[in-house]
């Protein structure tokens, strides 16, 4: 609780409406963020727009500095992530949208609940129920497929960095609405 309150305080100081923040997110890659609204900052979400460019490409005249993207919700946990090469390189033509995020393929709560219900029988005999439920915030809908697919290795996996989850951990995903959709989409795609 205290760490979350400190995090929110830091966010409120840093991400104020009207501010434009900028920083390097990879070698030669610069990102600017214009903040418009912070009413959902406690959830880790602000309203703003971003632009990302390769500083050397612009300086050498190979590319023009891009315009800002559309005003949209921005997840603070993902705001300064770079999906390109570690050495920088070109910024995708689609700008800051980049590749579609996994959560954009989310089929919906009803479909995921039906998917989760396929594992009820397995869940009834699963021995690590209490610990798994504790780790996933007592979300039974997510816990059942996790138990089925990972069995006893669920705890190790929940703390591991998973590239398809935007190089975050599954537990990180559980902290935001988009992250939860990302995790559910990943689980739903696993063969059973």
C-alpha cells in the first residue's frame, strides 16, 4: 500500500497535464510524451500522445521528425518501452503504434470465462489452489487455465519475464486492465 501511494505521488509530480516529457528509450531513439489528463493516474493510466524518432536519422536528414500521434490512453508501465532493436535503428512507419499489442486481440470477458470453465474439472483436483489464487488476486477465471497449463511450475512462470507479454512478468500484467487482457489473450492461445 505504501509503495503504491509513493508511486502515485511520483506519477502526479512527473506526469502533470500540459507537460511534455522526453527521454531516450534506446540508443539514438527519443520519445516525447504530451500529457493532457491524469484523472486515472492511480490506475497507472494517463491521457496523452506520443512520438518516437531516431535522432541520428533526423539529424542526418534521412527522416523527418514525426508529428505526435493521436490522443489516447497511455499505460505508464509501457510508456517508455521500446519494441525495436536494442541498438536503436529505424522507427516503424506506424510510429508509436508499432506492432499490435497482444491485448488488442482480446476476445472479451465472456469468451475467456467460457474458456476458463473448460478447466473446472482439472481445478477441482489441483493441489496448489490457495497459493495460485493468492498470487493472481483471487481471480478464479485466470487461475484455472494457469493451473491447467503450468501445473506445479505456475509460481516460477508468474515471476518470469515473458517476451510475448511485452517483456514483463505475468504478475506485472495483473496490475493494469490492458495487462490483464494481454495475459488472458496469451493463455487463451495456448493449446489444450
